[in-house]
């Protein structure tokens, strides 16, 4: 099954989506399932994982309602306030795990100080995620990779996936420091990686296959073809690429792999990681 492992939906308001700045004006509107479906059909993609775009239980509830109404949405990665004290985190997670589409949790760690990942309350909440067999999406910047490695080491039983290859600035060959920390993170066998969100990290957002291909090669070498996933980061990607151009590029990156390895990157790994139903 071909899967887009990372995309978003939203009902836009400036107050809820303040991160959409003036350089992203094309994103200042609603993005719904009907907007995405034609691109999925053209790419032959059978389902998606819808990922939170704001830190609100209201949005998590809304994404799950979309999943109930639209079979294209195979899984939801929502936001849950993991730092809540007492039993409230567990109770919230238990409520969501009753929905078959709820697969995991994400927090916008890229907006937090590195010390957030060492916070006792956050780590206690993450242990509640682990106890329920849920996944955790790591939304971090390249400079946060050392703290991310420490976080992952504290939770050896947790299944993690690194979003957007940790958002290195893409303006030449892959930076040596980023490569080093990507390889270190990949040594943890329960950490996967999404090749997504790369085009928006190119200064000026003018990208070529020649520029981006070396970044794919680094994460492929580090994680291998069975822990790497295709993701579009739609609609955010639209400020730098249309859906099909990005999908064709990732397909081309996998051209020299075996059919089984290509199928894994383009959907099989996401299906297994998120335990998606056909």
C-alpha cells in the first residue's frame, strides 16, 4: 500500500496558525481532504497519515473526525499535553486510543528549549505513550539532534520517527555535523525517519534534484530502506513544490533499490510503523 506518511489539514485562522508567516501566504487558507485527494490519486497513493499542525486537543479531535469520514486517512498523529500531572495524560491517551485511527503523538519540540526534552514531566508523559504502544513523531531542528539522541536513549522501548530529516539548511552538500548526528540517531533501532519537509529548508525555496539527492543518500545509508518513509508535508510543501514533483523526485531516488525496498519506503514502512489498516 502506497502511503504518504506526513501531511496536514487545517481550517485556517491567523491566531491558530501564527507560524504561517508572510513567506507562506499561499498557506493562509483552509486545506481539506478534497484539496489533497486529486494529488493522491495522480500519484497512486492509497492513504495518508494526518499529523497535527497546532497544539490543541480540539485539532486532535477534528483530525480523528476527518479520519472517521474519509477512508484515505489511515492514521492520525495528534497532540496531547504530555506534561500534565497525575493520571490525566493516561486518561487522555486512553480516550484517544479507542479511535482506531489514533496512532501517535507529536509536540512541536523545534519551538522548545533543548532542556524541554529532559523535563521530568515530559518524559513521564512519554512513558505513558510507550505503555500504550503508540508512536512518537520527533519534530526537531538539526541543532537539537544531540538532545534528541539523549531523549531516545532514555526511552529504548518507544517507537520514534524523525520528521523532515531534522530540517537541516539545504544549501549545498549535507553538513558534516548533521550527518554525524543523523547516523548516531539511526543507531537506535526503534527510530525511523521521514524524508519529508526538505524543499522548504532550501533558502529561496528553489531546489533541484542534484541539490536534494545527497540528503536522501545520507538518510538512506543511516536508516536503511526499511526505516525510511516518504512524506509530502502537504500543504506546507506547496510553497516550494507541487505534490507530484516532490513525489516523482522521491520515487526517482529509490530507482536503484530492489522492488521490495522501494515499496517499503513508499508505503510499507509507514504501514508497519503506524500499524495502518488496509
